[in-house]
C-alpha cells in the first residue's frame, strides 16, 4: 500500500469527521433542508421546525461553525441561509440511500420569511 495519499492525510479525516458531526443531528438536517430553499430568521425557523428558539440557535451556531450556514443581517434581524451545493448533494444522497424514509418537503412559511 502506498505511504502517501488520502489514507495518510490526517487533515482530510479530521475535517471529514467535523463535517459529519455537524450533520449528524436530525434537527440540523431539517434546518439545512429548509435553509436550502429560503433565508429565514431564527424566530421563523424555530416556528417552522417546531424546535425551540434556544435549541435552534445552538444548532445554527454549530452549522455556522462548520461553514454550512451563513448569517446575513437585514435591518435589525439576522437571516440564515444555506447556499451550499455540497449540502444539497448530501441531502439528495440521503434521499437515495434511505428511499423509504425520504424526508417530506419542509412546510412553507407564509410571506417572505420575515420574522
């Protein structure tokens, strides 16, 4: 076996494990699926998902820390978004792997997504 390449690249495995850890949560996957479709404030996201605002904020912090979610301030409100094609591919792959458990589309938010 060669002594170089991805098997010896510890940064690859560390980064991969950190990314998968950020994704390894039901509520975070739900949040990402919704944020792929539209930008939302914390309060709107908590309302749509049914996740409490404090827990939702913690999940968003973990997703931001992993570079999966961005935060944009408009007026006096922070809006969260996910524009990552990589996240979209991961969720599509989960749909393919788990076809019987394919996630329902997220509920629609009335209006423009403002809190």
